[in-house]
């Protein structure tokens, strides 16, 4: 693999780890809708491996109300399609969360988990 292709793969991985992005920039208490977790049953997200947990929370909740007749296999916060997107993002978030582990361990110890406030 050439050096430019390596940077391209790394950039794609960094951009696709949405769960890590949302949790690394979060405060102590956040509206569930601000984290794009409206309808989830999760009450808090730990800072350590928070991106992976964020993706799991995407799958754990009520189906979106605006989707009409949602099949039971649809993820909680995705209107259509199989749950492959959050599962793929979990893999990328796992890599980013591992790289951010020193920071997230410090923040978890200092601030605790990210509490989700309901609308």
C-alpha cells in the first residue's frame, strides 16, 4: 500500500467514526437529540469507548416516528436499511476510541459518564 493510499484510508476511518466524534466533544450532560440519539433507551454513555457505546445506543431504542411502518429489523434511529451502518461505524469508532484512551480515561475519572437528558 502506498503512502498516499494509507493516508486516504486513515482519513476515511477518522471521518466515519461518528460515534467517537459525538462523544469526544460532549459535556457532562447533553440533550439526547444533540447526540442524534433521540428515542434511545440509553441513559448515559461512558467516555471510555464512548463511540462504540454511542453506536450501540443507535440500535437500542424506539423506531423513528416519521418512518411510518418500520420493519422490526430496522435500527432504532435509522429510518431505512439494515443495521450495517452503525456496525461498520462501531469498528472505526473502536479504533479511534483506542487511540483516545488516555484522554477518555482521564475524562471518565474527572467528569464521569455523559448523561443523556430527554427533550
